[in-house]
């Protein structure tokens, strides 16, 4: 991504739209690093992805105390992690995350991934969610150092981006 991709004024339906577009355009193997303050909407975004792949969003809760929850629907797999309470990168690795990152079939979404940035894969799609002045709206910023992935994401979200 030459510059980060920013989409503003998203309500929950807008977040769902982004999730649906990503699921349509991306291979199943995707690692998403979710960044944002308490209540920004990281879990809400995991729920949006889960809906888009057919996993019951009601099953997707904050994994703060279990650190990892895995969900399956048909051949779709979603791993949901939360690094908020992880002490350091070593503790995060001890959860077996490298195996999850290598999983060819799974969506792996990590809340508070910036806390363990040093051990996140290079091909992570980073997604920062910011609360706007209007409390039900969010600004979402995407970045990745994987240029192939960046192109796919740009194509997937082109219609939602401000022109120019
Ligand atoms: N446009 C929006 N996008 C995302 N969430 C929204 C939006 N509008 C309202 N919300 C609400 O904001 C809350 C976001 O909470 P959520 O648990 O997803 O945050 P979080 O980033 O996971 O927080 P935590 O750091 O505690 O895990 C939800 O109650 C959601 O319904
Ligand atoms: Mg959360």
C-alpha cells in the first residue's frame, strides 16, 4: 500500500460491508491485526467477518480471558485472539500462534495486535479503528507491507474509498 487506505464515517453496516468485500476478494488465509482503543469496534469487526463467512456472530465474544477462540462453519475456520492481557511476545507465541499464522484455511484475527507487533507475520493486514466525534461512526485505516495483499485490498474496497 503506497499510502494507508482510510475509510471514514462507517456505521456498523459500513463495517459489515467492508468485511463482506474482504471475504469476497481475499484468500481464506488471512491474518488481520486489529488496533484501536477500548470500545473502538475490534470485536465488532471480528463479528462482521464471522457473519461474512457464515460463522454465528453471537458465538464471537471477547476472548479476553481465554486469549483464543476458534470457530468453524462448514469449511471456514476463524481464529479469534486478544493480546490485551498477554504479558509479552513470548507469552503470545506460547499460545501456538505461529501454527495459526501458517494455517492455509483460516481467518486469524487478533485484537490489540500492536502489543505483539514484533511477532506478527509480514503479510498481516493491519486495521486501525478510530472512534469519530459522532459516537456511532468509525474511521478505519488499513496498512500492510505485503504489496500483493495491498493490491487485493485496494481492489476490494475501491468503491468505498473517497475518489481522487
Ligand atoms: N460504526 C461502528 N463500528 C463499530 N462498533 C460500533 C459502531 N457503532 C457503534 N458501535 C458499538 O461500539 C462497540 C464496540 O465494542 P467492541 O467490543 O467491538 O470494541 P473493542 O474494540 O473490541 O473493545 P475492547 O478493546 O474492549 O476489546 C459495540 O457495542 C458496537 O455495537
Ligand atoms: Mg474486543
